[in-house]
C-alpha cells in the first residue's frame, strides 16, 4: 500500500459551491493546468460522475487514466480510486469539506503508486506539488465564481 499525503486550504465559499466545481469534470481543462481532457464515462441517477477518463500533461509526465468516484450523501466528501491507467498502478484520493461560517476548509488526500519505481522521497514531493497546485487552482476557480 502506498503512503498517503494530505494537504488543506481554506476557501471563501460554502461547500456546495466548492463541490459543484469539483464535480464539473468537463471544465477541468479550463482551470486545472495539468489536465488536457476530462470526460465523464458514467453517471449515477443524480447525474454525479461515477467514472471519469482524464488526460494529463505536466512537464515530462503524461498519462491517461480512469477514476471511479463515490460521493457522500451529505455532499461534504468525494473519494476516488483508479480503474485503469497507463503510468499508474494505483491511485486513491478524496476531498473532504468542513464548513466554518462563510468559509470551508478543503482537505485533499492522495496516494499514487506509479507503474515504474520511484524513490519514496521523490514520490511524496511530487504528490505534495500536485496537491498544492490542485488546491490553489480549486480555490482560485471557486472564489472567482
């Protein structure tokens, strides 16, 4: 089992607005710089994505992969796991939202295991950079409306 990395950020918005941005996968290439494509492959009866195919390009790292999503009934958590990927052996993650008045703390947890070996220190550093970028881009997108 790969180690998890966790990072949080405070967003000046209610959880519903944040989760709406997280759930709008086709819009990811507009605001999440590493994604060139995000396509919903399957959705549940409420229209929430159950499987999403992503194409990612970040510097020399390129990957196409599919994630399966599970949405909490209270709308405060979404978790995912890798269905298939080219460069990844496994990926699990989650966004957990904790409302606090007009603000929300967003906690992002991620664990990635690549198909090619990578020294743990470098992998953790890469995960931290990915999470830091993702949280800052999410905050910017949500707060701009």
